[in-house]
């Protein structure tokens, strides 16, 4: 017989379910490591579960690698040839949601670009990702969003939630939440005059404290 140890890394005590099933028996964070005397040349089964959901749409652990006597997430015919350990290594993921306020469906272009390649408009927001803890990503809320040239547009005003930036080339994931781009509507207003000739050189109209002549 050989002495086989099953263990895990990366899964915190906030997860209370099954991490690995060994020969049909479930083991969690509190019951690992688990040790067995297994017969040489015989086959046994194990399966590391994934994803391990802590809170739906907030936090989970994802199987990444298995180290030691096996590199498999699961094996229904693991053959015992020596003593050692089998360790499932996990990574943490957080749920990040992008959204917008203020932009109506009369704008049909890109509101948000994520990681340079993924473009989202009004109809495809909100959009959510499971991103690894500590990973970095890019996002950019576009502005201005022109509905009709010289008539109507939306302009980025603030970003709320996990970031206050309009764009970020190195947003670091450290927890779940939302990133919302908040926009304001602008209309194009033109002031003009008729009837005043070039012989008048003083102010014709004052707009928000600024004087304009002919």
C-alpha cells in the first residue's frame, strides 16, 4: 500500500461545499487534507469540483491546475504506483458588471470598449464578466456619443461604482461590483441675428456672461 494525500490551495473558508470527491465521498475545505492507504496497482477515482460558488454573481473559485501525482482535474482510473500528494489549485474570480445611465436607444453606436476588442452599446449593456482576482483589464466609456451631428449628443459625466475614471488601461480586480458610466444629454443651440449691419461694432448678445458682436 502507498500513502496518498489529497489537498487544495486557493479556496478560502468562505466556501462551504464540496471541493473534491474521492471514491464517491465529498470533501470540503474543513476536511482537507485527506489521507488514504491505497493498494498498489489498483485504480481509484477523484474529481475536483469547479466552479465553487461562494455567492452567486459575486465570488467563486475556479480550478486551475492539479499538482503532485496527477495533473488532472478528475480521473476515474487513477492508478496507484507510489506515495505522494494530489493537490487541486484554485484561483479566485469576481463578478464585474459594466453599465451606463443617461444614454437612450436613439444612439446606436459603441458606448463602452473593454480590453480594446469588445464593444458594447445601449442594447448590450449591462454586461458582466467573471475576472480573476488581481488581473488587470482595460475599459473606456466613449464620449461624445453623437446621435445627430449639430443636433443631439450624449457626453460622459461621471463613472460610479468600482471606478471613477472614464477610461482605465490597468483596472485591477480586487472584488465584485459595478462600473457605471453616467452620461448627460446635450443639444446644439445656435445664436444668430439679423438686421444689424457692419457699422455696429459693439456687443449684440451676451450669453452666460460672454459678449458676442456681429
